C-alpha cells in the first residue's frame, strides 16, 4: 500500500473511533445536556479521559487526511494539519464549564478556547482549500461538500451570539450546532479518505 492509502485508511478508522467515543459519552455522562453543553465539557466529567482520547483520534484523523490528500493537492492541504493541532491541544487542555463568563475564564480555559477556535472555525476553510487543491485529480465533490461544514459553523456562530461573553445557559442552545459541526467535519474526512482510496 502507498503512504496515501495507509493515511486514508487511518483517517477512516480514526474518524469512526471519534464518533463512537463521543456517542458513548452521551450515555456515560447524561448530566451534560447536549442541547446547550459543548462537547469539550465531557473532558470535565467522570469519564474525561474518553473525551481526551476522542480529541486525539480526531487529530489523528485530520492529520491522516492531510497526508492522504497531499499527493493530489500539495500545499493546499496544509490547513488540515493546523486544524489537527487544535484538536490535539484540546485533548490536553481542558475547557472551563460553559457557564463561566469570559471575564472569569481561567488561563487554561482561555487556551482551550483558542484551540477550539482553531478547530471549529479553521476546519471549513481548510476543507474548502484542500478540496480546491485536489479537485483536478479527485473531482470537485470535496469542494461542494465543504459547504456543509461551513453551514454548521454559521449555525454555531448564530446560536452563540446571545451569550455576549457572559457564559452559556440552557437558553443559549449551542450544543446541537456544536455536535453538527463535529459530525459534518468528520463526514468530510471520511469522504476525503474514500475519494483517495477510490483512485488508488
């Protein structure tokens, strides 16, 4: 197998693990209402190691996708590596509880927020650029499908607007768009891996 094939296979497996681990967390830690609590907060719960492991597998999946796409898009795929660093860092730096006002955020919580922004806001443009880069070789499906992660990010930003730095609450339902973003991002990763495997 070529490096690209191995990387694409790793991306598929890592993406599946990430989704599975987060699905399990919804059962293990039901106290985190998915309608308004962020996925990152699972790392604060009784089974926080599961969320940390999920962030690691997500970082592996994103990195592997970049490696798999590199032969077809070169530097156009570098953004995926930057996004992977956001996920990897979030695995080791915990978030503050969503109710924490911005003024009361801890240094660790602030660092997690920065890493979260790298991941959450960085993926849609990284996916779009990678899709454009590999388009001539793999077709334009990845470009078209990058609209879905972008729509998820817009939904999240609209849902988060009422917070105004005052912290989350059950009235600010950012949990579902946060989860939609995760699924949309991982679905794009899976599609990219399948696109690579289909031509090799």
